């Protein structure tokens, strides 16, 4: 029987600073099934540097693109570029707020511009059930093409 695990999300606490040795040790110990992606959602500013990008790529790990971004760079996917994982938590009230149509259109444009073989988009603004409506509007925005300026 083939494993059916498609992705493993490793969420880190905001207090966890980047440590190269720890990252190499931890991610080399994560079991890898064929076809399973590993993605990391760091929340400390020390994780958003070019050195960390290289460490994540070397480890075969993608970095989450999150909204709202807890620090500069967190809104952009990183690490291994063959897999992109977007995680949208609602703004301005984390987990509660619905996104505006303009923000959903901006997310769609970002996803369309992403150069990755596989892209996952997760709405985590579930506290007041906004995720479902936002996901449906996002899919509609993703399918529509923006009008070009003439």
C-alpha cells in the first residue's frame, strides 16, 4: 500500500529563533515518503534571510507564505520552490476576519505568478466561518483574468 500523505506542515512558535544545526538535524530526521512534501511555517524574524533560504532548500523544505505576515518576508513562499504553500489566517482579526474581494484578487494574482509545480492554498480564518466563502471567492478570482490596461 502506498502512503497517502501529501504534505507535512511544521508550524513553529514565534519565540523559536533560527539555528542552522537544529534545522539540519530536525529536517533530516523527518521521514520522507515518496511524493510527500515538507513545509515549514516559521514565525520568528530570524527565519527570513538568504542563509535560511539556502538551509531550507538544502533540507528539501518549502516555507509557508502567510497572511497576515508576522514579520517582513513571511508573506512570500520560500525554501524549495517546487512546492508553494499559502496560508491565509484572516485580517485584520486573525482567524476571524473575511478578506475583501480586492485582497482575494491580489492572492489570486500572487498564486498565478508563483513558479511552483504544486501550489496549496489554505484559508485558516475559520472562527466565524469565513474560510469557506473566502475560498469560493478566491477560486472565482483565480479563474478570472484581470483586465489589461488599454
